[in-house]
């Protein structure tokens, strides 16, 4: 592990194996490391995948978090988000549950990220 601040990140490019990656500038360039290459698959997994629940081997999709089909329209997503928020408030769920549904709605509500 090397915790460092990231500066400029390039647009995704393909490597020899036809897999996408980005180059990220490391600030400050300590230990002689000025940039790192990150596979897009890893970034997608880290930022857009729902984490596993304790004791469960199955990962939920963002659609399952909001309880909507993958064909849901933007208005259906908005209604589902508001309903899930009310359900969680009624159950007095922890903040992490609210963060999860907000994350799902923000990603699915943006056409570019949803695609």
C-alpha cells in the first residue's frame, strides 16, 4: 500500500490485452513514483459496485438496492429512491443504508454512468 494524492488522470486507453486502463499522476512524486496505471475494471469495481453484506456471498446490483427492474425509466428511479428512503427512515436504518441508496440513485440517474 502506498497512500498518495492523485493529480491528473488520463482518458482510458487500451493495453496489449485489449483491456482499458488510465494513467494517474501521483502527487508528490515520492519514492520515485510519478504515475501509476490503474485498470478501468478495478476502478469500476471500487467506485460503482455494491459491497457485499456480512455473511452473504451474493452481491446486490444497484437496481436491486432500489428495488427496480433494469428497464426502469428516470422517473421510476426517482420514485423508487424516495420510497426506499421512506422505508429506511421508518425502520431507523443506519446511515450506511441511506448512503447506499443515494449512491445507487446517483449512478443510475446519470445516463452516462448508467450505460
